[in-house]
């Protein structure tokens, strides 16, 4: 059956609307709220935005459903309302069209899930497709004329969304738009040509670019899209430049007149649909409508006066040669390695921890591992303290704990590059404790990825690229590892998790604190391949019976066996002495079962670590 939308598109370019969120934000709806929930709670506000865009001249309006998926709505405890929100979003847009009385098409909008897919996140492609199918069904039931997939940075994710839509209907057209960066590639390194080929093959009716960058870089990307698309129509909906923060509000810089000139240039380059994304308003759409109705010629620039803003990436580099082995990994091959954990201070005074590091260096300890705000409690930056210790004691290997809790994918990669530039070469990749355990239980956790995704990220950098496949100018030389917990409550789940970690290729492992090695023996028997990876076993000396009970009952991930707690109970006032004896015995046993140990000094008592090491040859 012929599509009225595609028939209209064949007759000439279509002007789409601009941002929904920008206008809602301007009317006092903060970014902490879900704009999609307004479809149920304040339909009148959403409808008024649609009416303004239609009155400004938009012939294609998008439903207010960009974030209508279970992943984005879960923090608002409305993930069960996805279908209803999507359906209502279409009904609101259709009602606005009826009120204004102008011919226009309603596009059912679907945005990304807001969390990365595997291998860098937790969501499988199958789960993503299932989430998108719920949204697509709601939009279809509401009566949309066309689907629009927008602001996707991951080609696998938009293809999952496209499959979900095509599973719901093969009749309605689908506009599939990706977001490109200032390097002209998606977040994961796909070029416009690669994106177009994959989207066309998957059944997209229109391919395009939206969000991410402003009008000028969008025009440069558009040229590549049009060239690759062939007979397939192309769309372009950029942001209104980059935002700035003024008097507590985010404001975008590109004026309506500037955007109008963009629209004319985009049509001249071959775009069939033009519109706006973040920062654009009905005023921008009205200016575009007026400019497209005007036959005034485009400004011609003299040769050499053209503006080009897409950045060329650093030259590609060859992966690090296998002979360039990080010094920490060489130590793990050649000797039994001893590391001592130092927690950053909770304030600005580093005197005690630096003295602890000096003490360890003076007594021949090999490594210092620096925790990253353990138990989600506010502490000094682990990287800052690592650099201070590294600067004072370059003979010590520094193992930087690095969690996915507080940084998004960009922040994680930026900090890894920064760590490498500071001479920090050893990374323990951790998912991180949730904020609910710590000082700020209501703080927002990022968790764009997890320990497995972090290790894959470091692997990419060791090959000379970021996640997008863009050259970083030189291959890093990180040694990277992860944690394992042989005393986990649910060992079956822990085994499966460790298998996934091992598939990511860690170069060393560090266990949670253990108090007997039988659990570790059983663990490695079940995971035979784990013995191929160097292991440091965690030892946390007990101070007293009360300390043992606290660790066992209140600290996640630590199990103190019954017989150890009984012995600490019987020790009475000799608890610290017995705790050290137990730690020494454990250390001796580790010599034949591991490549090293890392000691965790309770309450910052670094001298206890030295006492444990007495007699170690």
C-alpha cells in the first residue's frame, strides 16, 4: 500500500518541527522530570507545543515520546506505562493537528534507551529490541503516520529499534537518524556511509542525522549522507549550536535566521527533510519556512573562504607490540608480588596516607593499590592520590581502582587518557559500589558500563583507539585487571559474572578479602582457565572479634568463616595478635596458590601490614 508520507516527500522537501524538550524546559519543566510523562499528566502543555510548531509551518511533528521506554522511565517508577505513554503521545499530536486544521504528518518518535548496549553496557540487543517493540506498538496503536528513530549513537541499537518497528508494521515509513560527533563519526566509530548502508539494508525509508552538533558540521555530514544514500531520501535536524549556561538556564546560540540559512543549504545539498533538534523553537521553524518559501540564492563563498569544522582525528597508530609488557605484569611473572591498599583521605590532608606509602616503599613492598571511593563514600580522587604517590615513589607500582559508577563513557575515556599521561599504568576495572551504600544515597549513579565494558575500553586504548575506533595518537600501555569474589553469597551468579570478565581478557585478578583458601581452591577448580591469569589474593587482617563480626555482617562481599570468628572471640584482648597470626598463615598458604597478595590495613594501620609480612622471603 502506497504511503501518503512518501508520496508527499516525492513531491518536494518537508519541513519538520524543532525541539520538544527545549520548549518544555523554557516553560519551567526541569530536566529532572520525565518529559514523556507529561503525555499523561499535562497533555495540554504538550499539545500547545505541537500547535505552535504547526502554526509556524511544520509539516511533520514528532510525538513527545523520545524517552518513552522502560529503561528511561524506570527511575520514575513508570516503566509499566510505556505503551500507554506512547499511544497517548500520538493522540495528543493528532489532536493538535485537528485543532490547527493544517495538513501535517505525525511521526512516532523513538529515542535510544539511555544506557549502552553490550559489550560496553548491560543491555543485550535482544532486550533492547523488546523494549523498543513496546514503544512501537503504542505509537502504532495511537495512529502515527510515520516512525522516526532519532539521536542514536550506536548503530547496533538503532538497528534493534528498526527491527522492532518492522516487527510491528511493514507498511509505515521509518525515518532513521543517527548522531555524529565533531569527528564525523558515531560514538562507536561508524562513518555516515557505513550507517546509511546498514540502515537501508534493515528497511529504513529515510536516513539522516540529528542532534549532537550544530548546523555547520551537520552540513558537512549531510554531504556524506547524501552521497551514500543514493535514491533514499535524507533528513537533517541539527541542534541550535552548543548551549551555554546563563542565569540558571541553558541557552542555545544559533538564531532563527542562522538556522533558516542552514535549511536552505541543506535542501541545496540534497536533504529531503529538514528540521531542528535541541535548542530549536517554533521561531526557528517559522524562519526556516519563510526562507524555504523564498527563492533568494544562497550566499556564494570565494574559494578558501568555506568553513569546515569537522575535526580530523589523530593519525592511526599500530597496536602496542607484544614485547612491550607493562612492568607490573613482568613483576607478576618473576616474583611473588605484595601490594598494600591505601584509601584516599576523606578530606584534603594527605599526610597520613603519604607516610603510609613511604613506609611501604621503605620496607620493599612492590605495589600500592588506591581505592576509588569504596563503599560509595566521598573521598579524595583516587587518581590525584595515585599521582602524588607515584611522583614521590616511582619505584612503587600503582594500581588505580577505576569504577564505572561516577562517569559516563566520555568521562571514563577522558580519565583513562589522563591517567596514562600521568604515568599511571595499572588499572583495576570495577563496576563500583552503588551510591545507596554511601554518604549520598540519593545521588545519581551513571553506570554507563561495568567492569567488563571498562576492560574492553582499556583494550581498545592499548590498540591505539577510543571506543569509537578513533585514533588516540598512540597506543596506551595499561596493565588491566578486575576483581573476583570467591565468597559471594550466590556463587553460581558469581561464576557466570567471572566468565564474562575472563572473556574480556584481564591481565590480572584481585580477590575480595578471604580468610581461608578452601573457598579459593573450589573457585579455581570450577573455573579452570582462571589459573592462566595472575592472581593477587586479598588479605584484611582482623583487629578484634567485634571487627570480625562487623565485616561479616555489615560489609558487602566479605565473609568471615565461623571458625575464624570463633577464634577471634576466644582471643579476647589478644584479638589483634591473633588476627595477625591468621593473616600470616594465610599469606604463607598463598605462596603456592597465587602470584601475590594485597593487604588491606584496617583503620589505616599500615604497621599491621608490615607485621603480616614479617618472615616473608
